[in-house]
């Protein structure tokens, strides 16, 4: 073995010089990684999504047809989504799933790009879920509703009296005490509490909060748990509870094959309509691909896949969604005109009222 | 003289070179984030300048204050129960199990550590559920006619925590017991002390550092844990980490989340100061 005299003997090198050379190597490796990373990013579509868009069955056909990779980042709630955007660089994200009612918030922050009406199947959408009062700002469309459903009463029909499920009063009476779970999302359940006391979800003010809080406390007194999506779904599916406040097709439809006893009602007082939209970021570097993605999701095939996504089912916004008859039956597709007529939109509070609503929700959670 | 000076100067330089990565790590991943969090806690969510409103909100809103009370109650119960269960367990392992079986016994004791924390919590949820193993056994044996509400309660949270922390405490107490020289017990016996008196006046005080280290670790990990109460508690009450997560997940309110986190950290610091006497790493 020969030793190159120019090669420093590792045993005699000073620790600092060893450290220095290692740091140089690490910097070079990092620079290479960043370079390859940014190259990969340029060819990808980066989507801020809800969990239903993470289903490979939904994404793969688009990826294969367009030769792109869709990188997804899941979040829950507009607040969390906005926080991710605020911590990102402009151009990091291409498309976002957002509550339809929150699109004006994104527009106000200058986040979204107007969408071309003529390239979207707007005429095929259920008219009630187009929600132009939210998705169109200053005459420009910034979002398109892709999926909707109801926060209402989800239940196991073998365990409850079906007549009781036609009124929100069942949630606060003694009959189902300890048999109820509450979906842990303040806006829809506050909306349901508002409906129970005869208020319109779009007209809520701070003055309504004390009465709403009382209604929530009555529900909490009957509840076994207050759970997020998975926990509340599991509680209903496993028989831990018989009723889910805030449940709907998004809980029952996906479990229909395993548990056909699960169902939902739209009570006399009404239900809260949830609707999610797709929006494109103004600073997207892939606007063409982003538009193609939105068009794919809104196509009959994309709508069927999104509606029956592994994470949760929901009604497709497009009336021409390529759903099978069985899937339509599970989603109660044909009953939608009646349901939509009786549903009210999500409460859309301003920042100040939103904070107060969350405080009410926190107090409800802490109540014993 | 020269060589002594050179070596005297070279040593600190080598020392700094060795310490720099650790210092850099601490600076980058603890000091700077902590300063950033402190700064964030003094700003308003909707912009604007310096404010103490985030801290004020914690002290004036009973629901927020209650979260701290709940956290401290749960943590205290978990710590005490875990110590009471872990000590005899560690003692049996150290004193009663033959030396050649101790390694295997310890491995079996920490086996649950190998499971994912989240999976373990969900497993407990299934065990404690209305149709779970415990309720089936209770109703099946005729002890109870109706299933008990075990899941989605504070009790479930405590059980989930205790299961985890008993393992941790067993390890720290076991290590302490093994370091204890048998001479102490022999000396106590020579002086006429019985087994109970020897334990109370010799063994227990000498193993107190091990107990306190384990208890402090239990306190710190328990008071800051989000997963267990979220999965097992059923959101029937909020603990501080859940309250912090609510601010981030629901509103993206990082200033308020930062303020709540710093308050939680202050509580941990107070706990540390209370235990500091036993937490010093010293060798006599």
C-alpha cells in the first residue's frame, strides 16, 4: 500500500480542519440535494388539500394522463391552511382545497388567481352549490365548488327511533343521553345549534352566542365524546354511540357496505350545508397544469372518484358525475333537491366573531 | 515553558471544536426557536405591535385556565400512580429475579416501547370501548349489567399514560437499585433493623434520586403530551397541549399558541426547580 505524501494523515489532522472539511462536504451535498429538489418541484403540482384528495385512486389517473406528480399536503380547517400558506414562499403551492365560504378570505389576502368560467363545467353544477356569492368576488371567479354535503344528524337506524331523528330537539333531550357523539368542528355544530334555536346560520351575531352556548352545553351533557373525523366516525361505526351530531353522508356513505344501518336525516329545523372548493394560487408556477387539475377534478370521472374517496364520501358538485346507481343510492343523490332546499350554509363569521365562536366551543369542551 | 503554553492553548481549542456541534445544535434548535416563540407570544394574531394580550387571555379566560388545572391534575395522578406501580416492579426485577433472567425480564418490561405510540393509544381505546375486552369481561361475568364508560374519559387518558410511564420509571428505578451496594443493607441488619425498617430508612432514601429522575421525566413528557388525551380522552376535557394545538390547527394563531407554550414551559421549569436537589448528576 502506498501513501500519497500530499494526503494529510487523518491521525495528525487538527479536529477543526477535519470539521471544516466535513462541513464543506455537507454543504456541497446539501446544495446538490436542493438543486435536484427544485428541479423536481418545477415538474410537479403542489396541492394543499383535504384528506379526500390524497386518495391514489383519484390522483393516479391525472398523474398518468399528464405526466406530472401531484405533491399533496393535507390540512384541516381554513385557519390551518392559511397558516401553511403564510409560512410558505410565493409559488410553493399551485392549488388549494378550501371551504367555499372562505374563498373571499383568500382573495382578500391576494392569494388566488381568477379562474376562466368558459373552461369549467359551471352549467353542470347543482345550482345551490355554485355559491357565487362566495366563489365570485368583484365579478371574477376565484373558486369552484367540487364537493358538498351536510352536517346534520348521523345515526344508526337500528338503535334510534327514526321519528326522533327528524328534529334537532332529540339531541338535547334525555332519551339518547350517553349515546351521542359530537363532531369536533365548531362552525357546523354551532350552525346546528343556531338552527335548533331558530336562527339563520348566515345571520349570526355576537348577541346570539349565549343562547347558542346553552344549546351546545345541553348537547355536551348528552355526549359521550367530542371527536374529530376518525374518532367520531369510529364511535358511530363501532356502536360506542348511536348518534353523531354534525354527521352526514360524509360519515355514513363510506361505511355503507360494512354497516348499512348507518344513515342520516335532514331534520325539520334544517341542516348545515358544507361545500368545498378548489382555488388556484396567483403565484403558481404551473398555472396550466393547475387548471388541468381543476378541470380533471370537475370532470364526471374526477367527480365520481372524489365523491367516493377513501377518506370520506360526499356529494359531487357536478350533476353529471359518473357514479354507479348503487353509489348514487348510498349518497341519496335523487333526494338532493329537497335536502338542498332545507339546508343552510356554513356560518361565515368575520375574524372577531370567529374568535368568539371558538371561545364558546372551548368552553363547551371544558364543560363537565 | 513554550511547549506547556502551546499545549495549554491547544487543549481549549480542541475542546471548543468538540463542543461546537452541541452548542450549535442547541442554539439552532432550542435557543433560536425559543426566542422566536417568545417574540411571537408578544405579538397580536392580526398584526400590530407589542402586546401582552395573549398572556392576559390565558389568565382571564376560565376555560384556558382550566386546561392548565386539568393538565396538572392528570400529570400528578399519572406520576404518583406510575411511581407506585413501577417501584415494586423494579424492586422485584432487581432483587428477586435471578441475575441471568434480569436482561430478558427487562426486555419484556419495555416491550410495549417497541409499538408506535399512536397505535398503542388506539389499542387502549379498543380495549376500553363499550364493546371492548374489559367491558365484555365485566358484563359477561355478571359483575355489571351495563358496560361502564371507560373510553373517552380522564380515566382512559390516565391508563394510557401510566402504561407508558411505568416502563420508563421501572428502568430508572431498576438502574438505581442495581447501583445500591449490598453493604448498606448488611450494615442496617447488623445494627438491628428489620427488612421494613431497612427499606424505609436505607433503601428508599438512597433510591430517591432514581425515583425523582423518573418522576420528573414522567412529569415533563406527560404534561406536554397531545396524542394520549386526544385519542383516549374523547375531548371531554381539554389539556394544555390540546389547547395549544387548537390555536394552531383552527385559527393559525401562532402568537397565542406560543404564549400558552411558554406558560407550559414555565410550569415545567418550576417542576425542575422543585426536583433540582435530586436531579443533579453527581458521583460521590
